[in-house]
C-alpha cells in the first residue's frame, strides 16, 4: 500500500478530530453562556424528552425547530445549546439555525454528554 496515501489519510483524521475537539463546548464556556441566559434545547421527540433530558432543557423536536424557534426566540444573537440522543440531530439542527441567521448555536452532542456538561457548568 502507498505510505504517502496512508499518511495523508491519517493526517486528515487527526485534523478532523482536532477541529471537532476545538469546537466542543467546555464547562467554563457553558457556565458563562448559561449565566447569560443561553437556552439548552433538546431536539428529540417529546417521548424521548419525557424519558429524560439535560437539566433545564426545552424540548423543540428537530422537525419543528426551524418554524418554532424563530417564533418563540426571534433574537438571533441568543446563545442556543442543542443536544439529542447521539449528536446527529442536534448537528442537523445547528446547521438549520445557522442558515436562519442564528449566530451562536452550539451542538452539545449526545444526551449523556449534554447532561454531564450542563451539570458540570452549573456546579462551577
């Protein structure tokens, strides 16, 4: 196998992981945003939300997000912290809201990660 190709693929993977990690929300950053009134939004279905959610999270399911959020929270400078079960739907929601002009939308990822981050941020 071509070692140059393997090296390039390896570097690309490392770069992607670094970029993903650099954009991850830290507990300190979350604490500051939560104290300033950031919204934690669970984009899962109502049934999933009822089974458990991150502390203080609002439930706005992904299919309703682009319509409902601008009506309820028209301030496009508002900090929005999205999460779902695995992080995929919240990433999709992040993209939708960015296309609508929301400037500060963060993907907290999975329910477990969001719960851990929000709890850590509130305990600092």
